């Protein structure tokens, strides 16, 4: 069979990108490896995804989508003449610091020249870094601890800028070993430090959304809640397993996506319900989203919450 023409190759490339959401560079690699046989190339890409942990594979959006970057970031970051990102500091004009240089070199050591953009780790490199260098679990809240620290744009991407700025802010030495140790320390404190957990929880919404979407798909939200509201995250359980109750309720009553307000308020509700399983903190006149109002009523219809406490007291 003759090789496809240049025009045919471009058409196949466009189809592959549309089907998978990967970058053109990655699409070209998959197509070339299969002789530009579209079905085989897509199967090869799916094969890579199937090797990811089950929760991550199900919960990630199109994490390989290419994002355009300008030379200057909105946060004051800028690229040097090599095109690399560094934060502007009081020493502006003197070039990157020694720490910047070390972190930049570490980032480059993680990149796959064939598959990654110059300033971004894509799917395989990101997963390898998280699992092999930082030794974190991709099945629980540990994943989101790192994504928040490095301000990852999505579950399967890490940018050079986020990597350098995140590790600089941590105050630890520039080595994978020290970075892994720092992450273990954060993870060990996750369930005991409300401010840390809140920061990680809220960033999960940012990293978990589909590209250009303001809300989080319900299927993804359910997966992320399961990861965040279990050890080593905040265990949403007491006399009742609130996480399972919440997921059951949504399965029966909710079909819409999850917006930022709903996502944030679920954390507030979870914190209160752990300390007060009677749900006496809730009132119809409160500022809770309607979905939480419905959840409380759903619980009480099943004898869970204030009504069960009243019944016990009345005996």
C-alpha cells in the first residue's frame, strides 16, 4: 500500500487530534509508528491510557490538549532568551538564580524530546514524574497535592513555569529526593491541616475541568470526591458514611455538572457534617446551594440527620 500523500497525512493528523485531544506533535508520532493507519494509531494511544491507574484514567479531561503561551505571563513571569520561564525578582537583569538554573535542568531531565513541548510535560512524562520520581499514588488525594503545588493546568500536564515556581516556593533543595520528601510531609499533614486541604481541594476543581469549561463534569467530580474525601485526604465519614450517601444521592437526583460554588460548598458542608452528624447546622434559610438543601431532606427521609437525633431523645 503506497504511503499517503502530504494532503492525506494532514487530514489524518487532523482526525487523530480531533479524536484524542493530543498535540499535533504527539499525533504525528502515533501515526508514523503505524504507517498512518488511523485506527491502529488511535488504538496505540488508548493502550497508553489504559496503563494509567483506573481512577486517573477515568477522571482526566483531555489532558494532552496543546495550550498557547505568550512570552510574558500574567503573574510577572518571563522567558529568558532560551525561551524558558523564570520569575521576575529584585535581581531582574542579572539572569536566573542558581536555584532557577538547577530547577530548569531538573525539568529538562524529565522531558521526552519526542513527545513533550519545550515548556510542558505531557501525559507520559507527567505520570512518570509523579509515580517514579515523587513516588506518589495516582489513586488518591496525593495526586492533587502535587498538582496544586506546581499549579498544573490539568491532571496530566506540568508546565516549566509551574514546576520552577512551585518548587522555589517550597523552600527545599533542588533534587527529586528532597522534592519527594517535601510531598510526603504535605501528604502526612493533609487531613490535619484544614488550610492545606482546602487549598488542595479547591485546586482539584481547576485541574479537573475540561478545557475551556467553567464547570466540572459530574462523572469526574464523583471520582475526585472519592479521591479527596478518603485517606490520606479528609475522610468524610463518622457514624454515617457521608461520602457514600452523597454519591448515592447524586446518582439518584442529580444529572448536571458541578460548578465552582457547588464544589467549594460541598467541602464546607463536609467539614460541618463530620463535627455535627445531626446536621443541625443546616437551615432552610441558610446560604447553602439548593443541591445541599435537597441532600439534607433526602437524608432525613432516610432517618439520617436531625430527625434521628430527636427520635432517640424522645425515647
